[in-house]
DNA sequence: GGTCAATAGATTCTATAGAATCTTTTCGGT
DNA sequence: ACCGAAAAGATTCTATAGAATCTATTGACC
């Protein structure tokens, strides 16, 4: 699960990693044009691997790629974000039901462990970036037992978001999300597929609501308590 | 919606088109190794655009791409196919509900028109390949009014399948699917989101069941009535 | 005879240079 | 002054050659 470990296996992978990091960190923003020669120079590689990385991001839906006209970072309207959360709600709810069908005891143990790590980290007041990562690991520990195709589909949905550090930076939010997780894990422990689906579905939409109130707060100018660390610190290297 | 029109906008797009066509036609099969130099020679281009096309197919999930070790076409277990249909059932059901929320009268008219084209073609005993295409157009005419992200997500699920000419080659199957469509369109006409979702959900799983019985028939050696035209005829150029 | 290291072959990967395409500017005509 | 065409500039796209990496074979050593 850990990214950015050791040396990248190819220049393309390296560029892809850097681009995603710069995208998350806000160095590159929606609407920006991505000039392949500029990126190549910036990352110290030739245009060839840059082009391959751009093709991948275009297939992911992260960027718009028009033939002979270059690539631009897709901008994200609130409505698109809402749609994405609704799709996550459907898919991840379904994945929970499927997980119950196929979950071994060992799988279940790993899920419980992942949840405990997140709960503990929340209690200890760990930084939002780490909490967000632990949250992701918990979610995918559930989906791990479903099917490679299902996992990939959900990963594609997650890839469209910046890590939601803003959510995990507010104590009341993170404890609310932890509470949702407990509900999901209870259903999983009972091997109750429909209940797990329902709980996960509601959890994702709950996260969407929290995200909205968080955005509203920021729009009003009131900085949320325990704000996240500056995004620029997320930069990889 | 029509593919393979005129000249491709780039060598990469051309290679992508050819690869998908060869994949559908059965020229390239699951498990096959894709040697980029061989493909380049075969299609009369240099390895560079071939590599870009392979990166896209890898992002789509159509092929497995391992660094420095080349690409192989993913093979498709029956269980994976089942999972894919279940995901389609979820996503396309949801898309129907979303479509009702956002559908204009003009959108609805286009959907009805697409359905009439398919019904008419079924009645006239048109070839299965065309029926399969019209079916796809009907489905996506419904999703057209939802959201670009939703459409892309569903397209990704559809991209994993060969066109199901086997299904539309059996008269009893195609009329059953047409019947499902009518049910969906009735719900859409009533602007009944939940009913449309439910109808579409069942329709996709119905298609899955038909596909299974079709596979069973072929396994028994009994060729289905009005079998599809030889797959090799689908080849583009 | 079996195991490990070294070599040869094949394939992928990357950089570079020139061709193709698009955009902007300039110039001439109305 | 406004519109259209041509040219200049910038960017993308493709082919090619050499470097890096992996796989298969051979040979030496235990």
C-alpha cells in the first residue's frame, strides 16, 4: 500500500508519482495546462516517459487530453464531487456485501486490526495526513477480500480526490467517521451483508455531508479547529 | 458514438483502435503476450505509439503491464465476469435514478428513439453485431443525461467485455432483453427514479443469466439458433 | 549429477531529432 | 477599420538508436 518507496521502476512511474504528488500538494491545480516539455525539464527526464504518464492520467480521468493540443487538469465542480461520492456510496456499499460473502477469518482479523490502528491514531491526535492514509487502508482492507476488478474500480473513484486531510483535521469529524466505521465492522463481524452495505453506503454519504460543512466553514472564513498542516509539506522530495 | 471513422487522430489512437478490434475479433486472446516491437511491425508504426496505447489499456484494466517484462492480455474467469455484471447492475441502476433527476424532455425523446431503433431492428432480424451496438447506444442514451464522470465509469465497465453478439444472436434472448428495456422506459416516462433503478438492476442481472445459459449451451455442443456471424468478420481493415 | 555464476540473446525503456500539427502574429486587401 | 490569408512560432507527435533490464543458455565448480 505504501507509495514512494525506494526507486521507481521506470521513468514513467517516477513521473506519474511526481505528478500525483504535485497534484495533491496543490503545486498543480485544476485548469492548468500540462506542457510535456516543461514537465520533462522540471523532473529531469525526456518527454517520452512524460507522455506515457499523461496517457495514464488521461485514462484515469484525472486530466483532459486532446490530440495535438496538450493536456489540462480537469476542474472539479461541486456537482461532480457530489456525483463521485454517490458512486462511491453505491460501489463501496456493494463491495461490503461482496466482502461478507468471501471474507475469511484472517481477512476479518486484518480489517479489525486496521480499524484499531485508525481509532488509536485518532485518540492520540496524530496528524490529519496520516489519519487519512489509515482511513484509506481500513477501507481497502475490507475490499481486499472481494475481487481485483472491484478493488480497481473503487481505486479509480478514490484516485479522483485529493486526500481529504481537511476532514480528518477536525476532531469532531474524525470521531464521527470512526463511529461509522464501528457500525460497519459490527455488521461485518455478524457476517450481515445487507447491513454492512447499508452502513457503508450511509458512511460515504456522511463523509460527503461533513465535507460540505467543512467547505462552508472555510467559505465563511472561519478556519476549522486544528486545521491541517500546510499542503505544501506533503511534497514528496 | 461511431468508432473507426475516417483517419485516426494519432498513431496511438490508431493502434488502440486496432488492438481493441483484434481483441474483440479474437485475433488476440486472453493470456497472450503483447510484444511491442511485434505489434509495431504488424500495424506499420514505431514502438513509441504502441507503448502509449499499451499504457492506456493497462490503465483500463484490459491488460497486465509489468515493468520491463511486457504486457499480457488479462484472462477472464467466470467469477470475474459475474463480479463485473454485479457492478454494472449497481452502477447502471444508480445511473437510471440519477438520469430521472436530470433528464430533460429532449433527453427522454432521444432515449425513446434509441429504443425504437433497437426494437425495430430486432423485429427485422438484423445481424447480432448491429443489435449489440444499438443496445449499447440505448443504454448510453439513458446515461447521457447524468454526468460525464458517471458515464466514464460505466464505459470502463463495458470496455472489459467483448460485444455480446452471442446474446443478440438468439431471438428468444433478444426479445427478452427488449422486454426489460420497455420496463425501464416505462419507469423513465413516469419519472420514477427508484423503479427505473430497480428495473435496470434486474435487467443487467438478467443479461448475466442469459449469458450463462448461452455458455452452457455452447459447452454442451448445441449451437444456439441463428448463431452470430464469424467473429473474424468484425476486423476493421 | 546438481547448483550457482557468467554469458548471450531478446525485450523493454529512454533520449534525441526531425516531421506534423496547432496557435498566434503579421501582412495585404476590401 | 475590418476581414481573410499567409507566415512565424510553439507544441505535440513519431521514428530511430543506444542504454538498461530481464530471460534463457552455457559452463564451471562442488
